[in-house]
């Protein structure tokens, strides 16, 4: 398990009853087996996972779960190229 430390912005829900945008200035993002195991205040996440390896990414932003899957039709023929 790894805990990433940094400023976190995330939207835990998009449909009602969505909980809106959450942010943690000093956040912790625990990742286990390629999946998000916990997200919240760094100290709380570290207490819940005391043996995790910590990677300090302060100075940047973490956007957990953000996967940009959209494409623009004119780009379809060059997907996967250095275009």
C-alpha cells in the first residue's frame, strides 16, 4: 500500500445525493492493488494505514479517480499517434 500526500481535489459523487467537491490542503490518498482505498485528511489516512509507504507530492495536486475518456471526432484517426 502507498499513501500519496498532497493537495487533493475530488468529487466523490456526480449524481444526487452527490456530496459535491471535496478538498484537502494536506490530503492523503491511499492506494492498494491499483485501487483507491482511502481519501481524506493526510493524518487520518496515515493513522488508518500506519505501515503504508508515503510518497510526498506536496506542491502539486492530486485528482483521484479523474479519467478523461472524451475524444473529439476529428482526432479519432490519429488516436495513439504522436500527432
